[in-house]
C-alpha cells in the first residue's frame, strides 16, 4: 500500500511540475490583403500596419513583398515566430499566424 501511495504522489507531483514548466504562448494574426500587410491582431486588440511605410513604398515603387518582409522582420525582432500561413480561397489574401512566449 505504501508503494502505491508513493507512486501516486510522485505522478501527481511530476504532473504539477510539468504544468508549471510548460510554456505559455501568445498568438497573433497578420492579415495580408492584395499582397500588403494591413492588420495585426493579438489578444483582444487589432491595429492597422503603419501606413507611413506603405506610403513610402508607393513613392519609391518598392514591391509589396518588401513591405511584407519588413513587417515579418519587425515581428521577429519582437519575439514572434511564424507558425502557419492560411491562404484565402479565390483571392490573393493571406493570414499568417504567429506565436511567442507570453511575458
């Protein structure tokens, strides 16, 4: 009986420890419409992508992909990792899902 109780307490203790050590994630979504990143949403908030970058790109005729890569670079520098790309059927629109460790 003691062995069973010891085994049960070991399993319960290791499960609680594993739950404490497991990473907590924060998720975000980047909506790209017609090749341009437009909206970033994470948690309960959504924000448009900095339109000043888009205006500069139009003036210098930089390709939309460059703006997308700059947005990816900024998200990466903030700790976000790309985990999934979801293309919208019958359009050029795409959603990119990101995650990072919760702070």
